[in-house]
């Protein structure tokens, strides 16, 4: 299986247009967990733009989901 990178999909504007057309809610982050792109549907659904310090998605989660989600995210960043 081949992993696609943004450069494999073409220039950034074309990638972003493709991502924005997907009928899902998503964001992308760098290796430190800092957001690099926030999908418009995420913004519409949560009202969270993603320009926050840290992970940035906690405000969009149900309170009971914050701790387990952060644990998984932190482990993913730690292990790469």
C-alpha cells in the first residue's frame, strides 16, 4: 500500500479543494499535533476554528470524550 503525501496529490490548492469536497469532518495536524488544516464541515459542526494552542479540538468534543481522546492523540504523537 502506498501512503499519499500532500505533494503526491498535487499543489496545495488542489489538495485543499479535494479535501473540502469530502462529505466528512476532518482536520490535519503536523507531527507535534499542531493543526495545519481544518475542514469547513468541522467548523460548521463545532464552531471551533482550530486556531487554538495545543490540539485545538477539545472544545468540539463531548466532555466525557476529552480525556480518552487526548490520551490516544498524545500516544499517537509520541509514537509517530
